[in-house]
DNA sequence: CAGTGGTCTAGACCACATT
DNA sequence: ATGTGGTCTAGACCACTGC
C-alpha cells in the first residue's frame, strides 16, 4: 500500500493529508471492503506525527462512514451493506391476502430470516405531528405499537405505529401478535378498507438511542419514513414512523406524470 | 444554563457526560437554535478537564449535526433548515403547461428566489447504472446536463440528467437554457409524452465535493434521488440524479393500496 | 487586542482482542 | 503478553472574529 508523505508547505493540515492518502488508497482499490487500515502506531511512525494527529485523520474517515473502528482489533474499510430495495407495491393488497405483512413479504423475496422483537404496546396521547396527521382532537388517545425488525438477527428497522383508539380498541392490533397479514389486514377486517398511503421521507443523523437499537457505527445516517394510511372514506387510520439505516435501503416510488 | 458535574464513578467517560449535559440543555430548551454553547475555555474551567476532553464532547454534538462550530466565533446550536416539502404532484403536466420547470414551481410556492448555476452540458458514455436504467447498449452515448439549484443564493441541490442522444440531439436540451417548462416540456414537444416517473431514494454522507458544492457543515447527510422518466410508449427517456441536504427536505409520495 | 476554535506534541493509563 | 483503539492531560502555536 502506497502512503506518500506529508508536505509541510501544502496548505492542508497534516491530518487531512493523511486522511486523503488513505481515502485515495481506498479509491484506487489498494484498500477494499474489510481490509485493515495501518494501525495508529504505524501511521505515527510512517508520517512522524503525534498519535492524536493520526487519530484525527482516522476520525475524518469514520464520520464519513468509510471506515469502522473495532476496539482492540483495528480500523477496517466498511463493508457495503447489502441493499434492500423497497418497491412501490410493497403494501399491495395481494400480500395481505396471502397472509403476509409487508416486512415478511420483503424478507421472503430477499431470502433472509425475518424476526421482530422489542415489541411494546401502549395507550398514550400522541405527539403533535401524529395528532395532526390523524386529525385528532387535543386530548384524544391512541394505540402505540413500537417494534424492531431484524433480518437474520441483524437489526434493520425500528417502527412505531399510532392508531386512533376508536379504530384499534378491541382488535388484535393491541396484542403482541396481530395475526396473519399484520395490522393492515386487521384494519380491513374491521371495515377500514385501505385506499392509499402517503409516505413522507427524509434523512438525518440518528439519535444515540437509535444508534444503539439499530447497532449503527459512526457516520451512518438514517432514513425516516412516516407513512399515513387512509381508508376508502378518506379517514387516516394509522401513522407509522419508521427509522432505518440509510445506506442499506433504496426506496422506490412510482409517480404518474398526469 | 445548568451544566451539572462529572461523576467519575459513572461508567460513561467524562467527555460523554459533558456531551450529555449539553444535549439535555438543548432538549430542555435552555439552549435553542442559534444560541452559543459555552466556549471550550469555559467548559474546561467548569468541569476541570483538559481542553481536548471538552473538545471531544463538542465533536460528538457536531457529528450528530446538532451544533455548528464557527472558527473565531464559537459553537452554536444548529438552526433548523427551513424544510422544503416536495409534493407528489411536483411533476404534474399543469406546471409544465404553465411554463414552469418543477424547481421554479416549488420555489414560487415557497416564496424564495430561485436560480441555477454551475451548468455543464456534455456528451459522454454514462455510468453503468444509468445505462441500465435507460436500456442502452454498451457504447451508446448520452447527453449529460449537470447544474446546481439555489434558493435566495443558497445552494439547495445538485442534479445531473442523462438523456439518450437519440432523444436529446438537436433540441434545446443540449443548450444552457432549455426554455419554458424545462427539459420535460421539450421532451413532450418532440413526441415523448411523459407517462410516469420512478424515483429511487436513499441517503448517505456527502462526498467532499458534494459538501463543498452544497456548502454543508459537518454531520449533515444527503438525500439521493434518482428519477427515471418514462414516455407513454414505456421508453425511459431521462435519468436524473439529484443530491440534496437531507434535513432540509421532506419528500412526499402517494401510494395506492391497490 | 482579547477571545474563540483549529491543530499539534509527547507523553500516560485503560479496555479490548488475539495469541 | 502484545498490539490495538479509547480516553485523558498539560501544555504550545496558529487563524479567525470582533471590538
């Protein structure tokens, strides 16, 4: 691996030059996914800098999400996460009729073993943005279903659903196991036939809690998708707030040109 | 502002405790958007730690995107970027017929002054993923239009369009100014009436070049939207690759339940 | 000019992984 | 036991901002 030298005349500070050397070694393919970077000790020797300077170079690459540090082992070029494509028909009725909730249908297609944990069910007053989307009055309470999805035991997504109690009360939606086809199948059984969904998509850096639950290393943003489900009467019956590791997902949407 | 003290018995390292104190001051509203954090000197005095320890606490908040450091001035709680909502009808024909390209229609609605710069037009062989989306043969060349969008002179988005030369050649699409209604209006004039778009959405940390062009501070991810336009014959006529500062956008999509 | 953050040095001890 | 990254100290000089 070719590392080059620090040019003290160069305007860029040494730590940035070191980071650039490592970056270009990755771009040239001399350092590929899974490879170990030179250790901090090796970098300080090679460049004749203090350890903190070498660390700062590595810190840059970490916040860019290009490398991951493992305590006691070394710093490694990040493995590209296998990408999951979420097609725009993922909530099609045919899947519900086949007894598959959306997540199970996807996992099936991707050939991974799906599971769900950290299920929490609660009755509470919703946050303001959820209340607006559900068109509820100020003090109205909702059913809250929060859970974490895993594929082959690796956390994939955390999701929280909010449903008006008038809709959810007395249904399996308030049980840990909602039965075949998931929440949406139960909604349709109780007369709320679904018409369409509106998804609002944005991205940001995760909170400390999200980093923990999704087991995210540094420098990985999350995609936030807030989905509102409307029944054929135009009534919003569910708001689902999902947070996923961004680089692992591509969301696909179809838009008519009208 | 209430800062608390470091508990040396606490399992968390001091720098993390300091970061948590500052975070919770923000959460409690004692430190709100635009406020200046205590300086490094104040933190080292208050907590009796070395300066690097105080810096590390601030570094945490920076990579989380919650604060921004300004050399010589201080560290400030990040101003929430004014959010632009991109509605699912943003490519409706009615806008093109009114002579407005999608970006101008949005800017109009948001009440900001739109502009476009860094326009570059080229003929080249496209990257592999674009070639696949446009269903081109290996050596086929495309028109490449790259530009940067600004609102009130602040960079908002960088975009690159790829169109088969068979579609673009001899049209204003290869000129700097594409005329009223933009690329899509020109496509429809030349017989490619648009039927629908497919958008693929993901997010990641920006490259160094994107950070520069979008003038992004540390800790801000980007949303990447790749849109493919299909005409009524089902032929893909354009691929447009856009990169935006993520927290400044909410993308909205309507999905039929079918 | 004083105050701020940016960078760097040369050490130290600790926690974790591997052999 | 050795090598790795994680955290910390106590200084130093520089560059930028604002008075």
